[in-house]
C-alpha cells in the first residue's frame, strides 16, 4: 500500500477520526506538521518584557509589557482557579461563574503577552494565517520570570482570531519551555 504499518490505523467503522483519511478498510493517519511560535518572557528590575524569538511570520524585538495584575493579584488569581476547580467537581455547580472567571484570567493573560505589543500581535496573526490544513501552531512559552511562571498560561483566551481558548483549538498547542542547564552527555558506542 501507500503507507507503512505505523501510519495505518485499522478501523471497523466508516467514520472519519480527527485528521485521518479513510482509504478502503484502513484509515490513514495524517501527521500534522508543527510550526513553532517561540515567546520569551523575562523580568528586569520589576519590569517585564516579551519577545518572539522564532515564528512562521518572523521575530520581534524585546517589547516591554504591562501585566494587568501585581504579585498579590497573581496569588488571588491562583486562588480563584483553585476554587473554580474545586467547585467544578460539586454536583450543583455554577458553570457560568467558573467559565467567567477562567475566561477573564485567560483573556488578561492573552492580552498582556500577545495583544499589548503591536509587533507581537502582528507576528501572532501572521503565524496563524500561515497555517495550512495539516499545519499546527505550537505556542512555546519560555517564562524566565519567576512570579509569572506560576500563572495559568494554558488558559489563554484568544479574542483576536479564535474567540476561544487556545488550548481548545485543534490547530494550536501550548507548551511551556523550561531551559534546564544540563551538560550534553557523551554516548559511548562500540563498533562491530
């Protein structure tokens, strides 16, 4: 056939699954290509900066950003999220209040990193436009500012293009990139 064994998913139903294409009795999985949107956030003397270090649409200069909350508000946000999670497991819950809290937090985070700087906003919008049908955007967050690393960046709410949470978009993945200072280990290999 046209594919290796690892690329086939045998299925008995005729339904299409995700990015798979049905051919005869087999469903062939289409492998998505990821384009990285690398966003670096740093702190210097109580000031925060964001920079796109790599993206399908290019790179940005280091841009000063203002966060809509201070250290005490960050603790309050984390407390609100913890409460939202705890409330969500109760049988009688107010999903609209939980949703409103999470959306507000996600919207503020998205605006502070991806909308505040016109340069970063253009790179984000251009990167989304550059996606094809089998191309996905991987938003790689490198948060090198300790107070900000605890924030729930996974709740980004994109009101610019998607009008939805980035984490729920099928064409987007959000990952936290953590730089670990580990030496490259040599691998001893004996030849034949």
